[in-house]
């Protein structure tokens, strides 16, 4: 059922992430939510800033989901959300590790230092309108001995996480503090998304 005051029947999150699914359901939109993973190209030029990387990748995912939905039959009118999260150490972008050894290398770079976690969010309206924004959070990580990093990597948790750690999981014990939005580090800045959804006539709590 279409929510009164909006032109949308549902919200499509262009992601297969259980973390993002849990977060978006906390927003109480009173619209059906559909998860739609995409295989959008995540390669970006080396000279792009971290902010541009996350915003463009979020937009690619949302547009890829729009393409998949266009091939389906049915009269639904969804609002599409794409999101992408990276870890940035200065201008160096750290995505998901390619192997356990790579994960250990990433954590070795981050330990004892501050880094930024950026999440880009893209919203696509039914009339072709697009809104893209991002949020950044500073994270301070404790100094970590190599054997502690190795034990963490052996849990398997780092392998599908940007920067090779999960602040909402076992990796929480490595985080000394943050400055900014916690949910942004998890993968979906809820206050930013709520403001963007309001521009499309969709209310949250």
C-alpha cells in the first residue's frame, strides 16, 4: 500500500548487506522494504577523492537496481537507495580485503592511528530525480600486536568489511573512540538518509 502523502509503494535498498537491512528497518518508514543486491562495477580512478568514490559507487548501485527493476513486470513505484562504505587513511582508500593476508595488512596499517569511514548514499526517485550525499566519521583504533590481528582475522569477520573490521562485531574491542555518526561506520548513516528521504516525501520516526 502506498503511504499517504508520498508517491511510492515501497523502498528498494540496492544491497545484500544484513547490516544495512537491519539499520533501514529501524527507520519506521511504514513502507515495504526490498533488498536487491547488484553487481555494479566498483572500480574507480586513482585520482578520485574518498568522498567522490563513495558517492559515485552508491549512485552506481542505485542505478543498477533501477535497471534490474525496469526488467521486471508489475506496477510498483519504488524509491531506490544505494549505499557504499570505505575506510580512508589519508587519501588511501581501503575497501574489502582480498585475502586473510590482505586483511592483516590493512589492520596493521590502521592500528594505533586515526582513520575516516565514509558512506555514500544515493536516492533515486520515480521521476528520474537523483540525490547523492555522504558522511564521514573519524575512528581511533588501539595499537594491536600482530598475533591479536591474526586471531581476529581467523574469525572470518574482516573478510567482507571495508577496512577489514566490523565496529558492530568482534572488531569493536579495537576501537578506542569515534567522532561522528556510529551508524555511518556500520554502513548506513541513518540521520543523513532520513533527511534525504524527507526530500522525496517519505517520513521516518
